[in-house]
């Protein structure tokens, strides 16, 4: 069933959103995910529904942690909608139940961080099932729109939709449509740019995509395991030594598949991981032993940009360096700029990449699509089945 055919008029809708926004000292630093949830929220309100919204924030691991409360999100959502958002202050219990039942069409109740309850993320199916049954009493129908959590087998994502008439929200539907463009006959040349800290987070997706893409560029902290696998000196840079042999296999796989593997030729290094650390430019095969790589160098950034702008389809996940520090943000900025020049479709794959483009002053509209779910996007591109999509019949 689609959102358009789901009967929501005069009904209470349990809406699972992804409102997992970055906070600093209790203030939201990037409200992109809240804004991405607005189309579905407005659609349902316009149809005459009332909403019980559930979402998570951070990883509280089943404990109520005040610093991970969704209270600031409730306030920001209210501002963006121009209407009150009732904040439940809890996820379950008689008070929450009464507030949900008292909702009138057009009203919104936002539950507290659902991961404050251990049952939400439990590996025990019966524990998740019991929570899902309790949540199901709060509403008549279910809409899943939290794309950033669809790769999790969690109570509010996987178990709850089975108990109520359900549909995917507009955000989840749009994300799946974009991911299909990346996996089903993408327009070529097809390029992928991967960064971020660890190779271990992305081995599956690298291996799967090497059989499907024409160009793969690797930057970020994960690149030093690639450079080490080529026998290059990486100084005190981040490296996963236990994966060097695996990475050698990936380099060979790229060569055998005829994939152009773009690795940096120069690196911006510093003696310490700090914003005020003195930055020095060195060759990628001559990083001094007392220095660590914190960004790809300008020549590398130009090479990455040239590879990207020559493609018709580009997916990017993970910054090229420590973009939060101005001295080490250039590589990420140049790659982001190149994505805005792609003549076909450019997809920024959520998480740190989405935060980076906004922090560096780019508008969402400059890219083909900015995903809200980094991990979910990667697992989809890895070829995995995502529990939250299965539960929504997608």
C-alpha cells in the first residue's frame, strides 16, 4: 500500500521518523533530517490525521540520558511547522497513552527518544514484539519514514508495521527510488567516492560496487590502509593493520574488473589531531613518521574532481579529511563542489557527508539528492536486505 492509498482521514498515525540530528551543548547544529521529515508530516496533517511521532537520537543503549532527549527536536519541529508539537516526555505508559488518545485531527505528539527503551533495539524478538504491541495501541495506522534506521531490526522499524495497516512515507519512497537509480542500470560512467575513518565500515560496499562502477575514488582516514597495502609510508596516520591483506585483494579486484581506482598522490599532514595543528603538504608515499594524514592534498582533490565531473552517476559517502578543522577541509570542499557540477545524478550519502556539505556552505539544492541515511544507503548498495524496507513491503 502507498501513502496515497492509505486511509488516514481522522485517524491516528504512528509515524516513525529519523530525527537523529547532531547536538552541541543541547542545541541542534544541523536540522536537515527534521526538514526532510516535513513533507510526510504535512501530507498526513493535510489529510486530517493526527500524529504520534517516534524517533531516536544517538545511542543511549536502553538508558534515559537527558543529553539525548528529543525535547530540542520537538521545539525545532514546532518552529518549522508553525504549530504546537506536544512532547510526551516518555515513550510508553498511561500518560503517553492518554495524550495519544486525546489527539484531535491536525495535532502532533512526539514521543521521547525511543532508544531509551532497551526493547527497541533488543536482539530478542519477543522483547521487541512486546514493545511493538504496546506502541500499536497508540495509533490506527503506521507510516515508516525513518530511512536512517531502515537497516535496523528494531521494534518501531521492523516489528510494529506488521501490526497495523502501513505504508512508506515520502522520504523513504524517495530514498529507495534514488538507490534504485544507483543499482539498476545506472547511467554511465558511474563513479563512487568513499571516505570516512574506517575501511572496516565499508569493505562490503567496496567489494560489491567494484563489480558495478567505472570509477572509485578513496579518501578520508580509510585511505591510509590502502596506501599501506601498496607499501607506502603512512607515518602515524589511522590504519587498520588487520585489513591490509583484504585491501590488497580489493585493489586487485578493481584492477581485474577494469575499475579506475583513484587514490591520493599528496596528503595534508599534521603532528596531531587538532584544529590548530600546523598543516604540511607531503607526497602520499612519503608521510613522515611523526605526522598523520588529515586530508587529501590539492593535487589529489583536483584528480578526484576530474574523475567525478567525468561521470553521469556519482555516489559519495564519507568526507575526504577532517572537514571540521578549516586547515583540513579543502579535499572535502573540492569533492563537494565537483558533485554540484555532475551533469547526471549526484547523490550525497547521508551522515557525515551531508553534515559536511552543509557545514562548508553548500545548499541541498546544489546536489541531485542528499540522503538522510548513511548506513542504510551503504547496506542497500552492498546488496543487503533492509528489515525496515521489508516490513513496508518495499
